[in-house]
């Protein structure tokens, strides 16, 4: 049995904002080379779960199977078909009142995040529980002096969180 939760991030570099099932807004990136940060707590991944699950992450970004904030290059050196990608770090906590200890992950790149397989074991197997996620996302644009500097525009990514019954 698979349950999938889709968190979709549509991001604008100047000002930076994001949307998902719940609205998430990143802090503004005022100048190239700065960081935009968002923290969202208490995201409900699933309710009325019984037994252990495995949590896995995947992405569905344009031009990338990992959740990288990107936009299609229009003109310039990249040309159509290439993508500008922001450096992104994910940190978070999976928790439930029926799980003994929260499960933490910190400063994971999208490539590292999709490799995580996090087992979640409830303390009482026969009791239903709700699984929550606290998520922190940091997006960094390249400085203007970088030869591959990011352009202003709409950056988007999709973060899929899958719960797989164990």
C-alpha cells in the first residue's frame, strides 16, 4: 500500500514565494548570492496510520528527478532546454505522539534527500497515529559575479513524500 503526499513549490526569485497544499512563502532573496529560507511546522503527512511505514522523498522538477528549484533558461548562454537551478538544502523532523522519538534530517541536498529511507515505528502498533513533518528549506542563488549566475524569474520544484507500508 502506498500513500503519496505531493508538496509543490512554485517559486519566484524576486520576491521569493512558494505554494503547496498549504501556502509556503520563502523569505525574499534581495540580491543574487543571498539565501531565502522557509520553515513550515506541523505539516500533516497522513492520519489514521496503523503499523510501521517507510518515508521516502522524490522530486519532479523540470529537467531533474530531484526536488531542485529550477526554471527553464530563456535566451542568454544556456538557450532553451537548459535550466537554471538554485542550490537548495532541506532540513526537517518527522514526528508523531505515537512515535518514541522524532526523526531528524539536516542540511540535505536534493540528491541526498531522495536517497533517504526513513522507517517510522509507532510505540503501539494497534493504535492509529498521525504523522507530521516540520520542514525547513534554504534556497541560495548564485552571485552575479558567477559566470553561471541565476536569472530572476519563476523557479519551481515538486517534493513528493511517499509513505510505504512496511
